[in-house]
């Protein structure tokens, strides 16, 4: 497991380079909302990527950095590469969101498209890094990545006026929820930690409930950043088993509705991966409150967001 001191070290290391993102207190709905869509690059991912890259030796950065990403992690690594002068190459699915790909390019990352989903992109990226003696930056299977992502938890805990019953966390490979589990485990009473994922790609959900990823389909989803299988032997798997209290899945319709909810109620543009916590809340799957909801990012393809907003225009939100 990761020592608590690593989170404090990460906060000090990345502090000059990230935003302290806003928190909303929705008293009516008993929600505390952490808006990482306001983070630099539009998602929480630079926290982990910056912490990892800044902790590398000079010779490692000089060798070059390689990542696999649905888009947000790749932007974080590209940002870290620009900051440190390291070259960055990112392997992405040929189905990746175009806006996220373009954002990586604008940060000087070289993009390699791989046929298939995220799992295929990661396999290709790891093989390339090994062949060319470059440093592969995992989006979740790394202690320094997890420590950086956990700085979200340190910020939220300083903001809370009262203890929360639940923390609701978008979960793919499990870096963020693992970090929050370690941090929250130091608090009494410890809040319930709830992971949420798209039903279209429920790999971590099945690892939590059934201890296997065998036979799971990886279907297209609005929550693209949470899709794909978890790397075998990932350090996040035992942490999820130890610290997570429940794991939920939500449908594509529930995700779309949650994206519209964020827009019409809070005037916030969020991506599908970030909306899964709201989706679980709106569907009545979270039974007790108050709850902290982590909004992980806002990098959604513009025309996709526009269509969703048009579909839910006129809805009255409770």
C-alpha cells in the first residue's frame, strides 16, 4: 500500500503547476461537488502525470515518455513533458474522442492510433516503450500516479464543513479511488467509498463483485475514460478490494441525463466519464447522504454535448 506521506509530497511537488479546483455545496441535494473539469487540461489526470514525471530522474525524462490514453491521461503526460522538456508519445484507440486527440497534439504529443479499444492501445504503448528504452507512464498502475491523483482528496477534506456519508468516484483502472481509499481510511468515522462505471464496459465493477474480468464486453460508451480492462496485477486491484465499499454501474441514458443535469443545474460542461457519479445519484442508487461527488473532467466532443443538451432541454430537475 502507499504511505500517506506520498500524498503530502505529491501535493507539494505539483502544487505550483495545477489548479485548486472549486467545490460546490448543494444544500438542497446534500451534495459536495469537486469540479476537476476546471483543472488544467480539463481533467484531474495532470495531478498524477505531473507527480510521476517530476519524480523521475533526468535520464529517464531524457529517454522519452510513452503513454496509452483515452485522452485525458495523455494530456497530463504531454503537459508534464512540455514542463520538463521530455518528448511524449501517446498510443490511443482509433475510436478516441477527436477533441481529446487534438488537445494532446496541441501539447506537442506525438500520437499513434491503434485499432481496437484502450486495452489494445496500452499493449502497443508498453511494447513500444520497452523496445525503444523509453519510460511508460501508466494512468493508474503506479504509486506516484496514485499519490498525485489523491491530492484531490486532501483538497476536499480541507473544504468539508461536515463529514460526508459517501464519496462517489468515477472509476476505470482505479488510481483515483485507490488513493481516496487510503486517505479516507485515516478518518473516523470513515465515509463509504463508492465506485461507479459505465455498464457498457464494467471491467472494474466485475473485478470488485466477481473477482474476474473474464468474458466482459468492452462496448462503446460516453464514459470512454473509464473503459477497458484493468492491467493484470495492477496495484490498484488489492486497494479497491480493501477500501471500496460498493461499486455501481450506470447506463448510457443515465450518463447522458447526468451530463445534462450538470449543465442545466450547475452550468458546468462535463464529460461522460465524469458524469457517472451524478448518474448514480439521479437514478436513486445512492441511498444515504450527504455525499461527495468527484467530477473528473470536462473534455467532451462539442457536438456530442450539444446533442445531449438538446435532448434534455425543458426537463425539470428535482
